[in-house]
C-alpha cells in the first residue's frame, strides 16, 4: 500500500508492519496503481527498479 508522507510517498508493508523501499518525492502513478490495485510482485519489483534507476 502506498501512503503519502512528509516529502512524498512511501510504501507500507502490511505484513511486516513497516515502511519498505525508498521515499519517492514525486508520485509514480504506475507504481501506486499496482501497489493499491493488483499487487503483482514481479511488476512491482520491475517498477521499483525503473524508478530507482531514474533517481541516479
């Protein structure tokens, strides 16, 4: 589940009950839709890698 926090968006892991991944300053719509929708692990992983690479 993606949640808005101060400075952007973070991913909340309901199973582990903690934040997971990076803080995103801009809202990556594709990633948010997948996290809050179908939750396909492979697609989420690919999107995380894509957006992480763009930050560099």
